[in-house]
C-alpha cells in the first residue's frame, strides 16, 4: 500500500471577535488610543499624590519615588514632565489655586463700590487659605525652596504670585479712577503694603493670623494712601 498523503495543515484560527471589531474600527476611523487623556489622568494623579504626601510627611521627606508609587506611575514619567519635587509642587499649587479663565487669568477682585469692604473680604479669604493645611503646606514649601532656588523662585513668582498681585492692582486702579484713592497713589506699593505684613506674619509666625488682623491692616493702609486719618482702625485682638 502506498502511504497516504499527509493531511493538509489546518488554517490559522480566526481573530477573536473583540480583536476583529477593534481592528475594523481602527481601520474605519484611523484613531489611535487617546494618549492625551491618559497623560492628563496621570498628571492629575501625580499632583494629587504630591499634595497628599506633603501633608503626611512634610517637604523634607517627600520624594519623587513616593509620589510615583502613590500616583501609580513610574518615576521616569514624573521626570519626563518635572525636573524636581519642587516643580511638581508648583504645578500642584497652581491646580489648587484654580484654573485661569478663558482670557488666561483668574477672576478679578469684587467691586461693590466699597474698596475697604472688598479688600477685607479678599484678605479674610487669604487668611483662611493660610490656615488651611491643603494650601498652607505647599505654599510654605515653595516659599522656602524659592528663597534658595532662584530659578524656581522666579517661576513661582511669574506663574502664581504675579497674576494674583495684578488682580489687586486692577481693583486699586479702579478705586483710584473713582476718586477713592489719591491720584498719585503707587498701586504696586499699596498692594505690597497690604500683603507684605500678612505674608510676614504667616511665614515667620510672629502673631495670630486672624480676620481682625487683616481688617485693621486694610484700615491702616487705606487711611494712609487715601490721605485720610486712621481713626477707627481699632486695636488688633488675637
């Protein structure tokens, strides 16, 4: 008997249904997976992890490795976007402060026509932020690191501080144009007279950070730049 011819090799199994459907969809749409969305999720996770760990362990013990582990990413992912943990915290602070509006800036200060009342409202909110660990910890860390790292300090000032200071200047400019301040009022100097003592007291802990303190500060500064008296400023109580 002659040997039987070898059986023909079976055809390759068909693609699984899901893979076939995905291939067909990709062929029709030409769309790749949304890497941008994944990147944004990773970025958000990294910033959230940095803020959470900062509150738990403090800045000195905060590491890129710990941030990566908490965020569920590789540390090289972090280094691809940020050169240091301080740079991560800067972006985290910007995210915490809120996204700019469509024109690239934050909403302006309130304008009720009463400059003193508007400034007191805003500075009271500032006090509340300084007394809130979520804001206080990254702000203190960035202020400290920025004092010894000129490049980071410049970015911190440019991206976070200057846009906020500009809002104060805009509100004071409106008040000056309305005749509520002397025509020759130095707007930037007035802003720093308002915020300087507040930041000094917060940074060096020279006294309680209270609404009473900022109310008295507003009265004292406006009493000077408006050319009036400081009557009614009152004594600051803890």
